[in-house]
């Protein structure tokens, strides 16, 4: 039996994997964020970099990413997996404690930034009111996919500035659905066929669908993973994890929300189960690769020809976007009682544009609501600003000396995540007959402990008895590291 291998079908995947193999170790070695490496690699390997030579030189075609749209569709799952992992690190209780920052500061940031930027578009660039509001909303968004990895890499995600930034980003994710709805409303209004009743029904239907998503997730996720874990097949458990992440993301998108929001909710639901740590270890490699692909796709979408044709205004607009948003976010954070140093760091990270701007602007141009040249210029400005996030993150971190940071942490201790599950506690690996006896002895002497077991029936029985026990494979180093 013979077959032919069509390398063209795998070329872009091979280019990306080779890029990841070079970028990550190289940029770690020179102590620069790999995010920047992936962004610059996208610029070089994209259709506006080496891709310009692909038509005349066959060798260049073998090292370029030409199908940016196809890559971007897959790369979007990088953000989906990132938000799922963030959900796993949270809980409904902690999210409730963060409500003032999420629904207070987050709402204020979106409304004020969108209003100011829309006013700039309307009065300075003479954009019509509807498209100006839409552009203001798009530019008010920040980059979840870049900001959170930059914070995580610097170990600042659980610092005060990281919590503030995450709260705002979470509300922005919630705001994507109404923003996309606004695109449809403006398109319908342009054609003269949109009523208030239709608007109310569309919003109500979307939020009912989200409530159903949460209810069904609470009802089905734990039984599903218990059934899968009982089979003791790593491949099946991995398939179940991918099904939950992608399935919840797809259902969320069908309800009119972003895919990332659905994945985030799935993570929150699984964070309360005994499978949390094993799920984290299983999903982490997918998240890392897909996020790298996302950054490459952002870089590949930057039209260097358009930038080179008129560079001064573009860089001025990008700097202006960062300055205006940064100033607004800093003032709002101070009004919400955040100390000035974490306010400054969070505002620097959130000031550049974000990936949701691409979705909003593309949708608006597709339905004819936003003139194409305005949308194209705005996307170039957003892309340029995203490149500045790793540098702005370093500047922001330098503003907070360790002594001051410790004081700020005490002020916002109620927002801190739970400590690692094994911190200051005995770890019992295996909770069968002997393990349970050890647990009983520790209980009698008031010594806290946490148990790890890979037999799901024992884990279920332990949970029913009030034991803090997690299902997973304790022979894996990554799993033990996740357990503290």
C-alpha cells in the first residue's frame, strides 16, 4: 500500500512548531518574554514579512504563514484555554469577593474609556455617531491573551495589580456579547428593521442560555469526570477535558457570548471538584502551544507595508490610545480605593488595545456599519499597541518595591486565592485502608492533611466523609507541583 505525503497541508503547522522550538528557549535565555518573540516571529513569517517574497522565491514560501485567517481561527482557542485555566484557579466564592472590582471598576473602565474614545472619533476624526461608539467600545478592550501571560510569567497575577487587571479583563469579556449585539443592532437600524422588543428578547435569550449553561455544567460535569476517571485511561481523561473546554466554549458562542467566557465558567465549575489538579496538568500543554499560535497570528496580521507607508501618525495614534486609556484606568482605580502603585501597573497593562477589538471591528466592517479604512487603521493601531504590553509590564512591576507590595497585599488579602492545597499540611498519597487509618490518626491529633488517590470510588467516599481529597496520578511531577 502506497500513499503520498502532501507537505503543503502541514507546512504552516511545521513552521509554527519550529518557531516555538526556537523562540521559547532563546527568549528565556536572554530573559525577555516569549510573548514578544512570538509576536515578532509572526511579523517576520507572516504574509507581510517573508510572505511578500513567496510569490517570486520558492524557498521563502516554505518558511511563511500565508493563511492567517485559518491560523487565527485555531489560535483563538489559545484564549479559550487560558480563560479555562484561570477559572480553575478561582472559585465562585472568590469571584463574589471580587465583585466590586469586576462589576464596579470593570464596568466603569468600559463605559468611560468607550465614551472618551468615541468622542475622539466623532469630534476629531469626524466618524458618524454609531460607528464612533462602536470603535470606542472596540478600543476600550484590553488584551486578555497577552496581559495575563505577562503577569503570570512575572509571578504577579496574584499580586494586587494582577487582581485589578484580571477583574477588569473579566468584565470586558462579559461586555463582548453586548458589543457584538450592538453591531447587529446598528446593522438592522441601518436597514430600518430593529425594535426595542427585539433588543430585549435578544438580551433575555442570551442570558437565559448562559444560566442554563451554568446549571447544566453543575449538574453534569462531576458525574462525567467520575465516570471517565473510573476507566483509568489517560487518553480518555484528556478527551473529556478537551470536550468540556471546547464544548462549553461553543455553547457560549451559540448563546451570543464569547467562547472564552464559556470556557471560564467551565473552569469555575471544575474548580470545586476533586478533579481540578489533574485537569490543570492535562490542559496546560494545549494552552501553552495555542497561546503561542495566537501571538504568532497577531504578529502575522500586522501589515508592515501600511505601517511603513505612514508610520508617524500610526505610532502617534497607538501612543495616544495607550496614554488616554492608561490615564482613565489609573484615575478610576484610585477612585475605587486601589493604591497608586498597583493602579499605575494595572493601567499600564490595560492601556493597549486587545484581541476582542479585531472581532468587533471585523464584524462591523463585514455588515457595512463601519467604513473599511477606519476599521483597518484601528486594527493596525491596536496591533502596534499590543506589542508594547511586555515592556509596559516590566515598567509597571518596577514601580512597586517589595516593601510597598507587601503592604498592598495586606490591604487586599480578601481577594487572594486559596493557598496551595498542600501548604503547611501533610500529604497522604493513596487513601485506601492504610491511608485512611493515617488520616484518622492525623485528625485525632488535629494535624491538617490532604489526600491524593487515583481510585475514583475512594475519592468519592472520602469527599462524602468530609476529607479534602483529590483524584490524580501522584507519580507525575507536574501533578505534585500543582498540589503544592
